[in-house]
C-alpha cells in the first residue's frame, strides 16, 4: 500500500507534508506511517481517499489500498464455472 500511495503522491506532485496538513496530521506522524512504522487508522484512510479525490475511482482505490487477493474474489468463481 505505501509504495502505491507514494507513487500516486509523486504522480500528482503532492508532498507527504501537504497530504498530512490536508488530513490534519503532523508531518512527523505522516512520515512514520509512510515508512511503515505505524499503520493508518481507518479514519485516516478515509481522509486520504477524500483528500486525493478517489471516491469515484474504484480501480485506483483497489490498486492503492488492497492486495489483488482482497478484491479478486470473482476470479475463483469464474474459473469454477468455465469447465
């Protein structure tokens, strides 16, 4: 998740500091979370999603916040039906 979030921030030319400020977090806390030293809370993830305007971009949400196995549940179902 963190590498994907870093990549999105870089693509959009948004600094971690700017994102932290936008969601009401200190620069130091954001830095620790982006290094994986602590995890984002659900509320913080929601704030990040809103701040980065990802609510209507399901593919981007999945890419950043979920592993493929978390959302590829239809893969097994379709494989089982194609006999």
